[in-house]
C-alpha cells in the first residue's frame, strides 16, 4: 500500500486530492494548520469524511522546520504532495513577508525533510501566476518566467526553483504542477466563482475589476485532481507541467454564465483593475497529455452548474 502525505490536505484542492487517493486505496497523511485566511470551519468540514475513512490528520504549520522534519520521519511516506500555501495574488501584495515564509520557507522545510527521510517522490503545487503577463499564448512550460507581477507568483516560482535544486543535487524525483484557476464544489470562498455566485444569488452587487475583458483558463477540480493523481503515479527526475483546461473565458462571459444558471442578473459594481492581476491565463496542456495522459473534460457551463448546485445545497451560509 502506498502512503502519501498531502500538505494543505484540509483545503479545497488538498481535500479533493486526499479523497481521490483514499478512494484508490492509498494511505493518506494530511497536514494542515487550519489558518484563518478563510473560515477554518470550512476546512474542518472538508476533513470530516477523510478522517472517518482512515486519513491520518496532523495539525501543523509547515513553517515549523523541526515539526515538519519529525512528522516526515515518523510517517515515512512514499511520496509527498505539497499543496499547502498562502493563496491569493492581492493579499500577497499586502503581506509579502508572510507569503515568503510560508510558500518559500515552508516548501524548503518539506524538501529538506523529504531529503533527510529519503522520501523518493515529491509533487509541488505551483501556479499559472508564474507566467505573469506573458504575450506568448497559450502558456507553455518551456517559455521564460522571469517576470512575476505579484509576490505570490514570485514565491511559486521560487518553490519551483528549489524543487529543481533538490532534484539535481539530491536525486529527489520532483514534479511541479502549474494549476490554472481551479474551481468547483468546496471551492475557496475568496475566489470569484464563490464570491459572484454568493452575491448574485442574494441580489447583492458584485465587484468587477477592469472592463470584463480579462480571461482565465478555469479548470474544474475533478480535472485538476486527475492530473495530480497521475503525477503521483508517474515520477520523473524533474518536470514542470501545466494543468489547465486549455479554454479561456472572459470575465464578462463568466458572469453571464452564472447569471444564466441562477436565472438572475448581476448587479455590477465597477472598479479599476487590481495590481498583480494578469490579463490572461491560458494553458498549453500538450505536455500534460503526453506525460500524464491528462484529459480535462469539464467546460465552464458544466463546471459552474456543479459548483452552483453545491453552493445552493451544501455551502455554509452567513
């Protein structure tokens, strides 16, 4: 039986990933500090069924170097899926030091623990934000990523570079997965799918930053998880791989999709474009298809229909 340690395993992507690994028979060790970036009760709910189905839960901050080292030595995982991070572009501009401590320092703590305990395989959750405002569309893994436009993006790029160091220096098989705007049931309440659905369903205004022309490669959670699980099953000496949907959706189209599903019009409150926000994300997924047999299946209408059904029936209400 394979044992996988999942950091951030109580969060949105981490809990879905842990659930998929459990369902295929893996032993799963979840690490999460249940911080207050958003309501910790949401994470508590995320892990209820995971713990009930045998996942081992450890409440630990990945900044705790000694604690991380002890946990990895104690649990002896066959692989680490490192998803824990301080998320969000705009908050990183307000507190870049915290983002550096968690996203860079925490990642190095885990890499060092993996090296010390001879964990053979490490999967790192990176982000499409590393591409910045590149004019090479769609974004491909071999293009330069030297101009991140937010501290969050810079921390994710730094994490990739440390992963490559540990691969080359210590032989740690490492895959960095660049996620493109992940959404779906149990999604983070600070992200647009949740914020817009919540406001439009209640008849409250939504904040639209910019003129609505910015575009995102929205990727449904089950497609992302399929890619993550495939990465755990296909170790490489070192790779960086995009996980996106290879479809762009403008902000205007995204709002219209929610309006159509809910049968309600949005009340739009116009705001200037925010610092750190990129104009477009768009994944070239040829490499993921080739190396991981990755095949995203969910378009924005299907995915948002599933998310809104979850929101109306299961999401915690204020």
